[in-house]
C-alpha cells in the first residue's frame, strides 16, 4: 500500500522511525527553492545591515557612557589635560599620605630624620599640666608671650601646627629652624624670640635618641656651641636663669613655673643634674674640637689610631687662610675671583691630605675639615664642604646627616628659617 504524503512536506519536524515509514516527505519544488532563496537573500541583507549598523556605533558614544568616563577618555587624547589630571592625582595621593603621616610621631622621623628622646615628650606633658585648659598651639603662644621663648621644630608638630600645613619639599623640613651655623648634628627646639639665641639637641649619630646633650648658640655672634643641659628640663632652667630677663609682671610667673617644673621632675624621676655626667662621657669620645668648639665623635681605635688623624695644618693656620676672604668680600661677589682662587690654592693640599686619610680609614679627618669650613660661613666653599661631608658621613654610616647637610647648603640663610614663613 502506497504511503500518504505528510501534510508538512519537507518542513516536518518529526524524526521518529514510525512516522517516516508511514508518510512520504516530497522534495522541494523549484518554486519552493525560489522562495527559500528569496528568504535567504532577505535574511543575508538584514544581517549585513545589522553588521553595518553595529560598526557605525563605534563612532557614536554609548548611551550608557557616563559623563565623567567620557571626559576622562577625551582628556587622555589631549596630552596637556591628561598630564594635568595625572599631576592632580599625584597631589591627591601625596595629600592622603601626608594626612595619615601627620597623625603619628612617625612624622618627626620621616620629615626631620631623627627620633625624639623621652625627655622631649615628658616636657610636653609638663607644659600640658602647666596649661591644662589650652590646646597645643595655645601652649606655644603662651610660652612665647610669657617667656619670649619659641618652641619650634618637633614641638610645632606635637602641638598640631603641621596638621593643616601646606606640603613642602623634603629639604624645607630639614631646613626648618636650622640657623646659619647649625651643623647636621644639631636640632633646634628652643628659640629666644627675635634673636639668634637658640637651643637644641646634639646627636653625634642620627640614630641617637636618648640621654642627649643640649647645646646653645647665638648665630648673630659666632659659630660656637656650648653644652648647657643633659635634658630639656635642665635646658629650660638654664634659659630662665641665663637668657630670659623677667619683668616685674613676669617674675612671679617664672618663680611659680620653676616650682611646678621641679615638682614634676621629682614625681616623674627626671634628673636635673645630668649635664656633667653626659658631657664627661661624651668628651671621652671626642677626637678633635673643631671650630664650633663642640668637637666631633667618630669611631676611633686608640691602640691602632685608626679612625682619625689631625689635619696637616693647625686650627690657627686654617683660620688665617680663611681670613683672606674678608679682604675680597666687599670688593666683589664673583665666586671665581682672585680671592677665592688664592684661598683654594692654600686649601687644596689640606683637602688632598684629608682624602688620603679617608682612604686609610681615618674618616674623622674629612669630617673635621668639612665642619671647620662650614663654620667659616663662606658660601664660596659650599661645594668643597659638601664633598667632604658627604664622603665622611657616608663612610661613618650617617646618611641622614648627608641629607641635612645638602639641604642646608642648598639654601643657607640668616632669616626666614621657619617653614611657615616661606610664602611671606
């Protein structure tokens, strides 16, 4: 019996064996093929048009693109705008880092390259006890008004003065309250207002952070430093007795302050007679006095005499050579004039001998010459000074002092010493 034709013809969707055996599925006729080709052509054209439309959208902003993303994309096409955006992002990153850093005492180590000793923080606690209702910056103003004493450097940080301050270059922090004759070993903390008198901690190594001597210098007079205290409490006593002249209005305040300080020292077991003990201990390590009279301390083996040897000229002869500058300072400011040439000719053998000493592990010799020339105050010698100090501090493993010396020599001034006065 012949099979019937399936009513769906070749469009039948069934594939089971029983259905295929029961029904025929005739082949497509020519008309059907034509219809299929027409349909295929229509579908191809639609596909091509869709592809074209898709390609055209490359040149049209996506409707979901945000304004900020488009603005950033356009900025990247413009070198100037892109760099401005990049610099802005860097500034924002630096500001965030600064804001985090200023919240901890790490700020002092990061910006000033040293750590403060315990007596520094104890003294701040004393000031807070002396003025319990005042905040940090009010305490600074109180000390300045009552005693003509500016607490600077790390005190300004701990008082919160750096919290909202403008971010500066690293060298600006190292020059902050660094007076003209201050060597890298010295860090100012007290300043007698409107004078060159200032007190500070002395570190022979930047890593020293306890039992530090405090020294005094008047930069308007000379380059000499004297040790005046074994901790900052002693230094404040010294200031009240030697450098502060009380008026009838402040005499009572001074007397009261001294009593409160003595009581605080007793309660917190703070010695007020450390000077001689610490000075004697340090003097045993000093290898030479230098022009600033504080001397220098370097590793020195007294048995083998390795670590230091004297300069080939005496201090008096070196000062005589440097005095030649005084005859030319008023006549010319040309750094290459005959005066500088004459001085350098005489200094050259001394510098060469110091370099030879360094080659033979007597690092203290280059440090001595560098400090002596620094103390002379002649800017014409800054290049030679930097060479000597960098060499010495590097070999003595005191890299922090290299940074301080470079920053100071770069902008060595008598005035505008505070980082907060740079824009004035």
